[in-house]
C-alpha cells in the first residue's frame, strides 16, 4: 500500500487535474463558439493528454540522479523498486497513448490538432529525459506551465474546431502566469532540498529575493491581462468573473511576503492557496464558457 501511495505521488495528481481542467477549458471555448460537436474526439483526447502528462511526470522521477532519494529514509531496495515501477508505468501509459493516437487519427483530426499533440509529446519527453531534461534546467516551471496551461487547451480546442481562436490566447494568458506562480511556490517549499542536491529550479536560478518579486509580478500581470481583455474587444462577461478569486491571490502574495520577511513558513497552507487560485480561475473560465 505505501508503494502505491508513493507511485501516485510521483504522477503529480494535482498537475493531472489541472491538465484535465485546461483540456476541458479548450472544449468549453469550442462550445462557446458553437463548434463542440465531437464527443468521441473529446474522450480520446482527454485520455491521451492525461496519459502523456502522467508519463512525463513518472519519467522525470525515474531519471532523477540516483544519489537523490525518491522517498526520504527509504532503503535502497525500495528506492530501486519505485524507480522501476515508475518507468514501467510510464511505458504502459505511453503505450496506451499510442493506441489512442491511432483512434484519434481515424477521427481525421486537423493538422493543427496533430501539431499541438506533437508539441505536447515532444515537450513531455524533453522535460523528463536526458540529455536535455528541462525539469532541472532552471526553466522547468515555465515549460510545465506552458504544457498544462497552453498546449493542452490548444490541442483540445483544435480537436473540436480544427483550429485555434483568439479567445484561447486571451483565456490562457492569466492561467499560464498563475501556473508559474503556483509551481514557483512549490519550489519555495522544497528549496533546502533543491539546494542540497544542486537541482536547478526557477527559484535556485533566480535567487530567493528575486523569486519572491517574480511571484508577485506574475500574479499582478495575470490580473492586469484579465482587465485588458475587454479593451481589446473581448467580452467582459467572460473575463470579469475570475476577479472573484483576486482576494485569494492577494492573500497568496501577502503570505509569501510575510514568509520572506521572516514569519514562520506554513508551506502546506501556501501551496494549497496557490493551487486554489489557479484551479478556481480555470474552473470559473470553464463554467463561463460552458454556460454561455
């Protein structure tokens, strides 16, 4: 049972949830445009995305340097079992994803959808696999944010409509920024361990003080982009509702600022808060597009 729990942790379930949500957002935009008319493609694409992102997360664990323990205080034999299981599960996920690809191609998906599928797969591989292994490049957080918040919804929208739409770019801009803030908060929680094992993250590359400022800036830019969308001719009824989450975003900024000033760090609260800001923003967009 503990082994299965560890494997589940390695899949990064919350990242999978966010990927599923942004995929649904893409279909919601297609529905808003009156062109969400392929439920089979929706189901096949949803399964494909979850499997590829899960394989990406598991491969990132498998190729972690052996001197870095996967689970603290676990014996070497257990570490080796977990690595092998992560690799086998990732191969199985990619195998099923390959089968779903065949079914998707039978749906005569558009070149645009195929292109985004290829981008998602390539990003997943270069994120996790040597020699590039972007997860430890210092840019892993931005790559992961783009994967989940941009490429996934673009793929799902293109599956339904055959192309992308400017509404997609408008919706994913604040989501990408909030995703970067969320993954940056995760880095703060593991900062000591990352420094110990010389892992290159956005936080270790930028430094603590700059990373705190970056966190605040990307959240500010997320809401600035939302405010700017009606000025660009996009419907305010779509881009106003996410402002209901702004008080939580301000609390997220305030909490990290207090920690940076020496207040006791409650990382569980802060990571939950950051995940809530991101998740609720995506959810509000989904509901708004699906009900209109």
